């Protein structure tokens, strides 16, 4: 990150700040992962986009979703592998990456509030199937 600061003799110079040395502002550390997910938004959560969760904590996630999708301030992130829907707020967006803060999490294997019923139906068709055992 570049900053312009006064130098000796009142001339200005640009200095480089290494973002890796900046203090961490997250409440919880995020674990790097690569998980399939889907974002739902719009009226009746009828608009969706497939995405990949790049890192996650209990309170938020970084997701990769095509920059062509104009994400609203609020959306629902569904982690298809975990069967969890997260009500989320978009905190930042850079290119294909977005940072989300979770406001609530819902287990899609359990009954959900009416607003998430359609999301739950879609998740049930997307979720990974349990391996079946065969006996001889």
C-alpha cells in the first residue's frame, strides 16, 4: 500500500507499507480452505451464483465469485459440503474476491425459517451424497 508522507525539507515522498506487517483486525483467525458454495440473493433469494470459499472462520469468510456478479450488501452463503446457510453482509469486494461477515448460521439438515425453504431445497439437490456400502 502506498502512502505519501512529508519528507525532510517539506518535499513529499511515497513510501511502501507492507500489508503483512499491519495488525490483524479479524476477531477470529480464518482457516484456508477450498469449498464449493453458492450465494443466494434478491427477491425470494431467487438469484444465485456458484462460488468457492477460500477461507473461513466462525464469523466470516472470503469467497471467490465472478466479478461480473454485482453482489448486494446482504446475501446468503450456502456451504454445500457442510450443509450450512449463512446470512451474511459483504464487507469488501476486490475483483473476484469478497469478504463476508456472518450474521447468523442455519443447519440445512434441520427445519429452517420460511425464507430459507427454497435454499434448503436447492442445497438438498447439490449436497454431496453419502457413500453407500455394498455387501456381497
